[in-house]
C-alpha cells in the first residue's frame, strides 16, 4: 500500500511540473524518428518515471508531418541519451496485409480503457522526451515484450 501511495504521489508531482506543452500551447519539438539500432531493454518500475517495458501515453507526430500528431500509447523499448525510444501501439488490425511483419500482436491491457486488442508498429521508432509523457498506462508482461524485442532484433537491434 505504501508503494502504491508513493507511486501516486510521485506521478502527481511529476505531472505538476512536466513541460507537456510549449508556451504557445503546442507539444514539445520532436527530435525526429530514430533510425539507428540500440539495445532492447526491459526494466519497468511503477514509480511515476517512464521506463523500458512500460506503455505510456504521449503525443506522437504523424509520419508525413511531424508538426501534426495525436496523443496515443507507446511502448518504451530502450533509452538513448535523454530520449526514450518507443514504438507506437494501434488497435487497428494489420493481419493479412502486405506490411503485416511490421506489426506485432500484444493483446489487450489496461492501457486501452476499451480493452481492444493492440498491435505494436515496429518499423518506426520514436524518440520521445521523458517530459512529454502524459501518463503511465501499464507494464507490458515480459513474454509479450519479448515478442516485440525479437522483431527489433531481426532489424539489427541488440
């Protein structure tokens, strides 16, 4: 119980000072998609600070125009410098499509209030500022995280 209270307190304090928006009301500047390789890491800790292995909500820029985007869940798969390396979740089913290998089924979880089955899009890795994380959504179970990690390793990650 004490750990739960501490987690809630840290989350509340963190959200009070987190720079989610610039002075003009727009989201923080996006550093661009990550195009290299990194080491996949699984180290979730429900402490109010975003960690690899956690699904968090943040503003995600559209691929076609990084000045536009929407708030959505992402899975943190690594960290590079101060940036979180994330892959986005979607509830749209891509099975049987030409780009099916770019999507990994991870099932349902508390990150989606409607409990829809989700997929992770592994062909686009986002660089997210930890301060842009709006909230923690869930810890992805290790078994499901390992499916995502295996797909990233097929793409040259360690």
